[in-house]
C-alpha cells in the first residue's frame, strides 16, 4: 500500500507542473517597452516563463494597482509577479524597477 501512495503523490506533481491554476503566482523578469496609462497595462518583453509554459515574447499585462505604472520606466528591467485570475487572465500584482536594461 505504501508503494501505491508514493506513486499517487508523484502523479500529482506531474499534473501540477504542467497546468496553470487560478491563484498561482509567477515571478518573471522583463523589460518595459510601453506604459499604457489609459488601459492600465504594461507592455513587457519577457523571457521564457517555464511555470506558465510561455516562450519569451513581448506582450501586454494588466496591473492590479495603477500606481505600478508610475514606479516603472520605459527601457528599464523589471522583476514582477504575475497572478492568474479565475478567468485565466494574467495580472501583475507586484513589480520592482531594476533600472536601465543592460
Ligand atoms: Cu508572454
């Protein structure tokens, strides 16, 4: 019975590793390409996000607090946290400006 239990735990690990769940948080680095004040969105060029199964790309992200749009600058590297909402949308819940991109 103990062996069977281990197999079930391992199986769950594989399932969790390959799917995106609401409420999940993902920390990502990228470069700010545009700040869209009226849309409350940031255009960010990001590297691959393994936990989301996403390749590197440039895309728009909504922010949970419009104040985040004022603490970042175009051309700067940022470290940010993406949360997946109930509808599967990505929203930035935290962001840190790390200065001019190298
Ligand atoms: Cu993307």
